[in-house]
């Protein structure tokens, strides 16, 4: 079945209201799969209200249509006060996950050097990485940039307000480029990956982490009720397989892959299994809109090295 084209009639999703956003900005159709260039899709979500497509050729999943680039810029303004620092318990959980992600990088042997965090938000991950790195960041939200400059004097002057392409860093400037929960948000992931390749030193690494994995058991069962499904923020739903395909001719090779869950602040294994069982049970009898728990495989961390 070929996915029907259409406008995104999205008014609300979970606790968010998009009425204003979509009254000003438009949604654009994805004409070809960004992974394999295929043009035949089927619907991935079970409700037309949240239209995501799955490429029939390679299995890549993506929102279709998607909010256009200017709409996305608008959406991410004041992101910090809208979505982040107003929930202290969640913020603490995030901070401890930032430390685990920072440890993953240093434990793999990438413990110092010149580091850039793309989409650095309020500077929280840069802070967790610590002063063994010479730290830089880019961020499109002015409020997050202001927060970062006010709270983190050590790298305040190294945070660029704008996107990675606009920042025009020098060729081979960085040892490490991190994209923490970022690559699934950007309108053109391949353009970002090419730019990362350009600004990395030879043998430098790109660290992708906190990126949703659509091949996970939670995504397969819950679809649009998967906790990491977000019709405006998460444009692209990678899996280890589709991400490898996108990286195939990138000039970088995969050196590490893992799926953080056990030992993270989000692990509640037995309770999470019970939620799965209840959800599957109720799916057979009535519509069930409970959101999935975090779970093993749902998030992936990948390290790619420039050849
Ligand atoms: Zn494809």
C-alpha cells in the first residue's frame, strides 16, 4: 500500500498543543526515503492522525509529512522553559544519564581533546563531560544559549547560537563531535553527517547517543504510543541497520554500539515487563493509549570513527 499524501492535522499530542504552530507553519511531504532513495512507503503508525511512513525497500521509518524547517526553528525557541527545567525530578534523571553517556565515551578511550556538542541545549551534557575536554557547543534556541552562557563560564564563550552548518567551524577542528538526542530532530541528517566528517580530525569520532531505535521491542509493540515517538520533534526513526546504511559511504566506520537501559535511571525491568503484558492484553479488547515505558533497545549509542 502506498502512503497517502496529506496535511498534518495535528492539534495535540500527549500534553502538547500544536494548534498555533500549525496555523503559522506548514507540513511538507517526504518524497523519497533518505536512507535508500526509495519512493514506496506504507503507513507505520496505526492512526492517520500521526502519519509516519515505513520505506518498503529498506524499512526506514519517518514522520511524513513533517513540520517545515522554519516551523522547527519556531518550535525549539524557549525549549528549556517549555520542556526541560520545569520538572526537577526528570532533570535529575537526565543529569545522571548524561554522566553515564559521558562515561561511555571516556571508557571507550575518548577521554580528552577538542569536543563539540551539536544541539547542546542548556549545556548540561557539556558540563557532564567535564573539563578534560576543550568544550564547544551549538544551539538554535536563544534561551538555552543564554542559560548555558550564564551557568557554565568554562565554555560559555564557545557556545555558538545557530545550527551546525551556520557555525562554519574549521576543517579538522575537533577530536570528538557528540550528537546527544539530536540526529532524529534535524531536517537533513545526511548534511549534518557530512559536516561532522569535515570538521573532525583524521581518526576523530562522532558520538551519537540517546537516539531512539525503531527496531526495539517497545517501538514494534506500541507504535505511536512508544514513549520516544514524537510527531513534531522526532522526524526520523533510525535502527542500527538503517543508520549503518546511511553511514555506508560517509567516510566513517562504526566502532561501538550499545543500548543503554540496564543500570540507567530509567531501568525498572520487572515493572516494565508487566506494563508490556497489560498493554498487549488490553490491545485485544479495547483501544489502549498508555505510553510505553523506557526499555532495553529503545535508545542507542553509536561511536563512528573517521577513517
Ligand atoms: Zn528506504
